[in-house]
């Protein structure tokens, strides 16, 4: 009996190490790709499109944070009844909830943190553009960075309330989207 328990613990530890390695490599590669694209793409854009991309990155980070929170607080039992009635996306929603730690890690940490890094890099590029365009003597980066941080943190705080109050609908919407992607592939 003790041998089975040790074996399960070893498998779980191996699974956690494997997950860490996968998520580390994925985050590293995505960060490089998105940082390269944003740095080269935004630096070649005029001010308004650069600001629009910055806002999009902030909203994207908040959006995925909402999904990550919703998956962790959603009740799996609500989807079992839907699954027996063959409601589209219900089985995918159950799978999301059963894998909530990994889904939350991908949504809130990987995507959310990459968006945070990108928004910082983009805001730095925008501050350079603003400084050059307007010709101001002080570094606007501090104000822009603080604004981006406040929007991100405030948006995520609001998003967490939305996710807590609407977790079933949010998880089901994501489940439906995943279901449609599975059918196409």
C-alpha cells in the first residue's frame, strides 16, 4: 500500500516538473516572439496606432486573467447537467475546470505576464515617440508606465469581480469556442 502511494507521489512530482519545463519553454519562446514583433512593429508605427496596440495588449491581458479566474471558481456540477443534455461546449467546460490550475496558469500567468511585459516595452517606445514629437524635457516614461500599470491592475481587479460573478457563463463561452476549434481540426 505504501509503495502505491509513493509511486503516485513520484508520478505527480514528475508531472509537475514536466509541466514546469513545458510552460517555461512556451513562455520563453512566446515572449521572444511577441517582444520582437512589438519592438520592431511598434517602433515603425505612428503614435496613434502604437497607443491602440498598447490598449489592445492591456485589454488582452485583462481578458485572459478573467478566464483564468473564472475557471478556478466555476462549479463543475453546473456543467454535468448541460453535458447530459448535449449542450455544446459543456464537456469542454468540464475539462477546463478539471484542469483549472493549468488553465489559470496559461491564461493569467503566461498570457497575462507576457502582456504585462509587452505593455511595458510598448509604453517605453511610445514615451520615446511622444518625447521626440512634442520635444518635452522630462521623461514621460514614468507617467506612462504608471498609467499602464494602473490600467492593468485596475482592469484585472474589475475583471476578477466579473469572473467571480459570471464564472459559469465565461467558462461555458470558452468551452463553446474550444468545441468549435476541435470540430474544425
